[in-house]
C-alpha cells in the first residue's frame, strides 16, 4: 500500500516535466559598433494575433528569454535599445523644462523604425544581431 501511495504521489511530479507549452526559449548576442553591447534591452514584437511581446535585458552582449516568457513560432519584429547612461540627458522641448532622459545610442532602424526580424521556430531559437 505504501508503494502505491508513493507512486500516486510522484505521478503528477513526473508529468510536470512534460509540457505542451508552444513557447520557445530564445537567446543570442548583440554587437554594437563591432563590440558586445554593454547594456540594453531587446524586444520581440509578434505579428498581429500571434503570441505576445517578450523581451530581455542585454548584458555584456548577451540576452536570454526563458521558455516561461518565451516566443511562439512566428516572425517577429526585433527592437534593440540602449541608453547612453554616461552622457548628458536629452533636453526638454521647452526652455527650462527638465531633461527627458538619457540619449538612445542605437539607430532608429534597429528600434522605433526597426528593420530587424527573427523567424522563431523549433530548432531556430538563437538570434545574433549587429547594430550601429
């Protein structure tokens, strides 16, 4: 009887390792002007009706999105941001208005007007980008 209870108790734990989660872990590198990007953020924007926005911090040129926050198979727009935290803050629009924040270092064609894409699918989950 004790063994039966033990097996019944372990059953759900063993099944927990099996998952039908369609999300995929994604990782890769980002280079800025030929060097690993020291810090920043990467975002994967899904096509309409497919999955949800996901992203990760970039540290020393590397990023990683675990499966729990992962991407469903689709072609995503990729946006990369990195603020110049050592530079001066961007001035406000009106004289005397406080600064808006640090200046974005990455060109618009890699974030707000991105040209970057990633075709996420099983077996294709590592994406390396080079930006200026």
